C-alpha cells in the first residue's frame, strides 16, 4: 500500500531498537527533520540518557511537544507475528514495538509541525520539542532533568502536548488533562524468628501486621472530585518467611502504592499511614518514594484548542479524563504549564504485537496541526 509521510517516519523510528535507555538514532532522525524547518537543536546527555530540546523562536509564549523515543523490551520474540523492530503494515494496522507508545505520535508531531510551518512560516508563538530516552525506565535523567535545566535558565513552557497513547477506541476520543499522583511505600515489619512449635519464644510479624494491613486496605482516603476518582491504596508485593513450614518469619516486607487525587497530598497520606501503623503498635521501618505529583489542566487555551481541534478533524467531542498511570507530564505541569496528553489508542501498549491504526496516525497528525492552528488564531 502507499504510505504517507507520517507512516514513513513512524516506520523509520520503529525500526530503531531503542529499548530504555537507548535512543538508537531516533532523536537524530527527528532533529534532522526539525532543523530543516528552522529549529535549533540542543542535545542534553545526562548519564545514560539522551535528551533533545529543540526550539524554533526565542520569545514567548512557548508551545511544546513532549515525548519519548525509548520503548519497553519486546518480550519473547517467537510470540510476535512480525519482528518487533521491522515495522509491518497489515491492512490498516502498523505493527512494531513503539508503534503506539509512542513513535507513532512522534512521527505525527513532526509532520504536523512541518505542515503548520508551511502555512504559518512566522507563527505568533514559539514551538519546542522535549524528547527523552528515559520515560519507560527510572525517569531520573530524562524529562525531569531537562525541566530542571530549563527552569534554571528561566525558560518556561506555556502549553505542552504529550504524545502518550491516550485514546480508547478511536484517536482523539480521550484526552488526558491531568494524572493522579503516585506514592509508593516500602514497609518492613520486624518480628522474632522462631520455631512454629514454640510461638511463645517468637513474634510473628505477619500476625502483628495483618489487622493494620486490612485497615489500610479498607480505609477511605478521600472522595475524589469532578476530575479525579477517589484515592486508591493497593498492596503490590508482600513477602515473609524462609520457605519452610516450621519457621515463624522474622520480618514481613510489604510494598504498597497510592494513586491519589488532588484532594490529598503525599504528606497527608504518609501521616495517616504512620498514625495507623503506630496505633497498631508495630515495630517497623517505612521508606517512601514519590513517583509523581497529581496535576490538572481543567480549563484554559490549550484544553480549548485541543477539544476544538479534535472536533474539527474527527467530528466528535472528546472526553477529558485523568485515569491511567503516570506520564512525564508530571514533571512539566508543576512549572505552571498547561499540559494535555493526546495520542493513539492504548489497547496494545507494552504488549506482544503492539500496533496502531494507520488511519489513526494520519488523523493524529491532522489533530496536532489543528491544535497549533487553534492557538495561532487565538493570539
């Protein structure tokens, strides 16, 4: 079949095996396209992570496309219908690792920008790209470090579209205008190891902690609000014992996670957990990891432009949601930027035989271009 400029670029990106934190030449390919239409390319290499900050213009306001070139591992190669780094089109479907998450979006962004600049050679706002190879990994040296660098030199993003696969059934049917916060706790409850036949000489931390864990699981943390569901608590990992049936364990290790709304803060959740554990008289240590703060762009010029662009291109009204996991938007929003996530359908992300609709990618490029045009006409 004849492929479009968007699909050709998507295939070129997918063919590069950029498993986190590798970039495998993806950013160089994007940079060559962007520099050809007037972007200044700045490479930010932090430890094992390659980042690209590309900007056209030196004034304000500033619009930014944000995304990542890294992908998750392929999994068993024999389970793929086609090789994961050999992009293959079957009917209207493009297969390959990263097709949906998120090399298809990157291709749509670049093509949309090229088309927009052909029509508006001197737009009323600057355009930038913040691209990392560390989104699927530990998220230490990627977008977070780039934002810290930009903040240090007072380079502010006003509007940001993140290309994460936000859609459900058809490209554009869901836009993420915020995300829940993520807070992980690693709890170790101390006991005294001993023989199960002599429980009076030991102290079982599983028995000691059971009531507290049950109470944590049953707790109502908040009610959520119009944009966020109620905060949830989930135990992700739990371990105790030596593997033997006749030994009382000496320690219980539990890992749990909060996905929390803007109705709660990380500090409030930590204080409530500690108070509950102390009330149960446990001997414990607790280590916290704040994976991301909640953010919300509930209104403003970017949401309006995005909603109008989708209606213009797709002919329907999108749904604004804050569901799902975290994204790099959590590092950009705290700077004051309006942030939304718009990308293709997420049904196959991280799966064997990851794929995306060819039609959806072509429509996504039109939506990105329409967002730029909506902002141009609003100024």
